[in-house]
C-alpha cells in the first residue's frame, strides 16, 4: 500500500471520529469540565500543523515561527476585546480555558495559528508572489471563520454584543479577520524571508486546518446551519485537492550539501538523481546476527537506482533537520521492520560516487554497524528480499571481479574489514553471544 493511500485511510478514520464528536457537541449539554476538554482538543487540533512546521523549519526556527504567530494571535484578540477593533465588541466564556489578564484564553494561540498556517500553505502552493500569497491566505483564513464562528457562538465559546446577521456573528467580525489575517500573512512572509527554508512550503501544514474546518462543518450539519455546512464542504474539498496535487513526503526530499556537509538545497528524490547528481546526505547500515552473519537486502525492483541489486542491510537518504543517527534508526524500522537496535557510526566520513544505467549516486554516507537476531519484515516497496551470509564469505564475494553487489556496499565493507573499531565491535559481539 502506498504512503498516500495509508494517509488517506488514517485521515478518513480521524474525520469519522471528529464527525461523531461534533454530533455529541451539538446534542449533549456542555459538562462542568468542558473548559479542560476544550483546551485539550484545541491543542490536539494544532499538533499536526506544529509537527509539520518542525520538519519544515527545524526546531529553532519552527519554535520562533509558532511563538510569533501565537503571541500575535493573543495580542490582537486581547486588543479586540478591549477596544472592539478589529472584530467588534465580543467576549470569551470560560469554555476555552483560562483567560490571560481576564481577556483572551491562552488557547487562542493554539486555535488561530494552525488556521493561518494551513491557509498560508495553500496560498504558497497557489501563488508565486508574496502579494498573491498574502491575499489568498487572508481570504482563505476568513472563509474558515465563516464555518467555525457560527458553531462557536452556538456553543457559547464567545458572544458578540448585539449578535449579528450570520448565525449571531456580525459583519465586523469578518472584516476583522481580513485585517488580522493580512497582518498575520505578512508576518509569515517576513519570517520566511529571514529563515530562508530549504524545503518548499509543505501541504502537511494544512492538516490541522483541514481537520478543524471539517469538525465545524460536521457540527454545522448536526446543528442545521446550512450555509456554514456548504462553505465548509467546499473548503475541505478545495484544500484536499491542493493537498493531493502538491503533497511531498519530507523523507522524499534529498538534502544537497557542500564539501563541508552544509545543506544548501533540497530536491525530490526522483529529480535529484541523474547523470550529474549533486553531493547529498545519506547513510548505510551493516547488521550482524549472533553468528556473525551479515544481513543483506535486495533492493526493490521498483527502485529508481540499482533496482534488484543486492546490497548491505539498509541504506537511504537523510531528511532535512534530522540527525543521521535518527535517520538510520527510522529507516531500519521502515524498510525491515526492525527496531531497538543499538547502531554505532563506525565510518562517519565515508563518501562515494557510483554510476549505473546513467544514474549517479554522489553521497556523504556515514556507515553504521549493529547486532541483532531480530527477523526482518521487509517493506516490499523498498526491499525485494533479504538473506544472511557469513562475513568472510561476503568479503570473498565482493573481491571477485564479477560480483553483483552494490558498489557502495563493496567500498564500505572493505573499509570496515580494516577498521579497528569495527573489528572490536564484531569480535566483542561474537564473544558475548557465544558465552
């Protein structure tokens, strides 16, 4: 099953759960502990977007990005409660958690931020100019509010003085969202100009917004609010179409580096590999069992590079903002279903260039060694087959001129065979397992 198909199944399950939750929100009175439950739900809704920001910008820049948007949201909400600008006069109930200084609940930082992050992700994938992105982001964000604000007023999360024409919401509120949304979109543009992210703006940033809008769309259905229902359905469909067309997996992006292993660009895996492939980050793993045998894998026949070729236990590319050690553990589980193995980086500076059928690999490729008797459960999208071979037999095989082993596995194995650290690890493992 493909990665996107699995995502669709998980998303459908979450959507069903949210629809059930919306039904109970409409039909069951708010309990005394509603403020705690609502606060937890707000944070849970935000997590997918915040997690995507982490992989997009990294921990430091991502934290700054989220913090700036959160502080801005709290500031403008507080100003609106005090002055009436830009949304009109309104007030929050206790349902959304503790109100800072008696005005805006702390959860506002987690409720508004994923919405504008999602709107911006869609805008970035639709417009090439900063001005175009600001306009689209602002309009999308305001459209979101046409879906969620009626439901929130219905539940008593907040109320406007004098009510309003749109299910208790005044026109001034939506005018205010245009103001606050445009400022927020400009803030995002300024931050990204400073951060200069190496990855394209991913549609994973919109996951939280899609789920939030879907929840309030389902709420509108059960509350018989037909206009928010229609707008919500159109918005969810619109975002899903963009997501489907523009989605890329973070681990499908190859990280280009200079000679000092400093990243300067990213490209999709199938685009990055060609006759003049640029230097990029990768890793290799050699796994041994208690008998000292090396686990080999045959690369899946669908692979772009070296399809069907036998190679070392596991290898792949490093994601941006991920350590090579974490990548090795993650890919070992993904490709072979093996986890809980201690890996040692024996050849941290290994790099190589190899060519087959006009496709070049050009990698900085640290080599890890691990020891386990766990049986592999190969991912057929990655691995055609596996087998164990005696280490000395493997070394003899790769020394033959007609060996069919991958060129990087040959180079790595020969270096390991002469490496004192590897010899110590290998011999120590054999002695320990033969006690």
